């Protein structure tokens, strides 16, 4: 009988991680766009993008170094709050957020930079606050790119493997996500079970691509 826990764990992980990543990505992209100093902008952009170009296991190593029982944050949380992050479900969320963040950030930044700056200046002329300009002008005109970034980030969080393996492990019923389940079943020679999990991942990925294309096509038709 198929074990549904990896599917449930992955869906919970991806859902919470995209909620966090979505707002972090928007705020970070907005902050970068507003920065005038090119050196600072390039440095921060490199930091924000780094997780997507590094091997996932390297990212997982840094996360384990930070959130492990002897890590700076991990030790603090254990000593003062008796909360252990490493090899818990929380660790799967952290890994998914870190690995999916660059996709959300770069998509949002690209969308923001394509908005005519004259629209923003017009909002300021009308006395709108920066916060209102962000939501009413910048966000509204960047929505297709933002949605696309959110979908990509969700799919990336759902399919995260390397960093999750390092910081969360492969604990059945706790941290075993879909990619970890595929790996475990293949290692155990259960190709049928692995195939079931793979099919589920492929379906989710295809739905994500379909939604992105649909949003893009609708936006192009509006422009025409």
C-alpha cells in the first residue's frame, strides 16, 4: 500500500515555504530596485541569488552549520527555547525557502524593472505613499511576472532534495518529502512505489508550467 505521508509532508512544506518566500522575494526585489549604489546592489543580488547556483548539498551544509545543534542559531534555540531545528519538519521548510527564494526574488525584480518609472513618479506627484505606490502601481503592473515567480518557487520547494537531505534528513513520517521518498524507494528496489511518487511530482510540475503559460498568454492578449 502506498505511503501518503511523503505527499502530505511535501505539500505542507511547499505551501508554507511559498507563503514565506513570496513576501520575502517581493520585499527583497523592491529593496534592490530602490538601491541607487551599484556596488551594494550587485553584492546583495549575488547573495540573494547564490543558493540557486551553488550545489544544493553545499547550501544544506551551510544551513546545517547555522541551524545544527552546535550552530549559532540552532544552539541558541535549543538552549533558550528547547527547540531543535535540524532533522525536524521545520528544517524541510527552511531548506525549501532558501532554495526557492532566488526564483521568486529574480522573477519579481525582473518584473519590477520592466514597469515604467514614470508611473511611479506620477503616483508620487499625486501624493501617494511609497507603500501605496508599491501595491497599487508597481505590484499591479508586475503581477504576471510575480505569479510566474511564485509558481516556480512553489515547484522548486516541492522538488527540493539536496539541502533537505543535509539539514532535515530522511525520517519516515517526519521529514521524508517526495524527492526523498523517490530516492528511498529506488534504493530499496521498490521501483513501483518510486514510480507512483514520480508521477505525482510530474503532474504538479506540469500544472505549474500550464498556469505560467496561461497567465503569460492572457497578458500578451491584453497588451494586443
